[in-house]
C-alpha cells in the first residue's frame, strides 16, 4: 500500500495555554514495499507523525491518502486502515494483557470478527514468523524474557496481516543480540512478505544498516528525506539537532580530511571496509 | 567501596499457601571488588543478572547467600540500611518514573529533605548538584517540559544531592536520543572525575563503556569476563556468544585487521583508528617507493 501525507499539520491542545504545534506542513510519501527510517530527537514529532499513518490521530489540517483515497473523507473505512497499518508502540510488551501468549496474539484477529479457529490459525502463523517457540504458547506473557515478550507483541500486530508495519523504537532496552534479532525479523518481513516498513529509531547505526531511505525530523518539520549516504553527509547539521551519524561515517570523514580518497557516503561496516581496503591497497603501489 | 563475596540471589515463587513453586537463581556466586572513585561498567544480556546485582548494592534486595559490603557496611545489617542507601544512590531507566517534584529544584531537594538536612544546607546542595550536571539554569522549570536527557540529569542531581559515595545507574540511557545519551554520560564522567564519586554503569550501549576503569560482563548470574575496556573489546567473538557486541568502530578495526591491515587489537575510538590507519598508510607508501620510514 502507499501512504501519502499532504500539508499535514497537527496541533496539541488547541485553544489552551498548552497549545503546541507538533507537525508543520508535512509532505511525505511512503511507497508500497519501502523500508523507511524516521529519526529525530525526543519531542521532534516522530511519534505524533506515525500515529497519523493509521488514523489514530487526525490531522488538524491537511490530507492523508491511502492508495489515492483520502482517509478523512466520509465513508472511508478507518477501521480497516487500522488493521492494515500495524503500529508497534514503544515498549509494546507493556500492552500484553491476556492470560496466555496465544490468546494475546489471537486478540486482534478476533476483534476483527474472525472466529476462534481462524484467529488461532493467524496467531500460530504470526508467532512462527517472529520465532517464538511453541513451548511458550500456553505460558503467561509475563513469564517470558524482555526480547521474547517484544516478539509476542509484534506477533499480535502481524496476526492482523498488515500491509505496512510502523515500529516506534522497537529495540529500546534490548541487549545487542536482541536488537539484531528484532531488526533482522523486520527486515525479513520486508523482504519476504513485501510489507512496507516505517522504523522509528535512535540508533544511527541500525538505521544505516537496514533502511534504504531516512526521513529526519526537527521541530515538527521534515529536515532531510534521502538515502542514508546523503543524509549522513550532513553529520554536522544532524549533531546540531541532537542526532549523530554512525561511527563509520566519522571515520570516513576524518580519513578524507587526512588525504585519503575514501567514500564519505559509506554508512555501514561493509561499505567502509571496502573503501578503506581499496585505498590501503593503492598506497602499496609505487 | 564495594566488596562482594560469593554473592547469590534467588527469586522464589510461591503458591497461595506459601509453598515454594520454583526458584530462579539470578545472581550466582559473584565475588568482586570496586575501589572508591572507580568508574565501573557492567555489561550482560537481558536476564543475565545485572539489575539484580545492582539492586543488591543499595540493599533493595538482600543476598540469599554470600555477603556484600558497601563502604564497610554489611547490607544484611538492618540498622545500617539507611546509611547504605545514602552511600549508594540509584538511577533507573525511565526518567518519567523517577521525578516527583513539580519544579526541578524541588525535585532535587526531595532526597536531602527526607534525610532531615537543614534548609540552608539543602539549598546549597541543590545548587551544587544541579550545576554538576549542567541543569542549574533549568531550576525553575517544570520537569515534564524537559527532554529525556535533561530529565535523566535531574534524576542524577537528585541522587547527587544526597551526597552518596557511589551512584549506580541501571541503563540510564536506554530511552534517550543520541544527544540525551551523550549528555548523561558526560555528566556521569564529570561526577566521577571531579567529585570522585564511584560509578557503576549498567548499559547495553558498548560505546558508553570505553572510558570505564573496569568492565564486568555478566552471564547467567556469574561474572563471565572482567578487564579494562580494551581487554574486553578485543574479544569480539566471545562477546557475541554472550549476546553482546563491540562499538562499531572497534568492529570496523577488527574486520580491517582480519582483511590484512596490521592494526593493533581492541581499538576503541574513531580518533584511535584514524591515527593507526594514517600511520600504516604512510608506512606502506614509503615502502612502495623503496624508502625507509
């Protein structure tokens, strides 16, 4: 599915002393099957923006189109949009509430009107996709480890079979392996099932490793919208708005300053490795 | 400052009648020493026992077996409980759960007020501790309008105002953006360097550990590795087995070395890698021209 935001504005607490404009004239298009990362400092409007994507928040002005249809028009089925754009909140494991893992994952499909058997089928498939072992299905969610709980929470969204998956800092608080596991799961869903991904993250390294496009937000506006290489070229501006670049970007920039002919657009270890090795080889030739 | 001897902790689950259903040993036979003024980092995957160990340091949890001395006081000694909590303050992951005041300086004053510190002294302490984390100019602000990094620094100031000898930070940066993470780590380093406060930092971000004096890695409740950051981060494969990682620049250096560039082991910073690569490239250019360096 494609999502298109046109001149979207959002104002919190309109008409009160706390009035604050969280989104300012946002134009953004997320094409079918894309993997987009959304970065920005705390309070820049990222979370407000992602809550517009499935209609949880309604823009104060502007329009949002899903496959060309305006979601704010009379007769548009917002309920169906909410199941097709799956939103995984921060620390989603806090939202697990059922007695058993399987029941928790079945909740979404059942809520959509599927019967017990159909819902179970969807839940089993989703749990398999996120790699939760069968032995946990009948256990209470709170008995699982942090990483496992988070998978169960993601399975709960996947069981609704979304066409677009929006994840708000899905790796916060996880150990490095847990982070890799969740992100490779997301990447696999993107590749194998063609689900569009919107990943909100504070880890510049993760964003560079997985997304093909990065949207940078600052003060409710879009500051950059480009490939990782092009976005991290602006590392100095990013630092000014509370962000940074992956460590390899700094290495490449500094080596360039020292006279190396390195690729300053390298944002992953693999790219940096290739570029540095090539330059080191060249130095060995008379 | 901290002396642990064969320390263990069991989480015990009981049924309604009080019969033991299951026992889970979260900390298993840990012995370690932390000197006053040290900056110690504890790494370990989720569920490795780090937080349970941390909660024992300020006697939120008491050892099932073994003993733990904090500043010479046994944590099992009930009469010393408040002294122990005063000498070892804790900062947790979520800044929103730790701030109670409606104004920043009020929040920081809460701890010393509770301890019965006289008013004049409280004012002095609030000023000093807010300045030490760079939040003095925000003293009249409402905490809920601050960024995550700022809130976390206020939480640290609140602990500092109780003048502890040791501060334990349990994943203080997990919920923060890059800038917030930087602010908090700088504040912690500053407290350690200028006030000689002993720091125990628990984190999943490997870059935050490189300036520690000593690193402990926990696995299944035990100390699996210990050493300087350089000694620890040289062991890339072992860390991966323990579900951990190394800073990205350390990994890049490791891969460059595997590919044949003769870099030393355990490079920790961007500047360090830059220096070594420049040196090696120059040498190679000299060699290629048949000159001696």
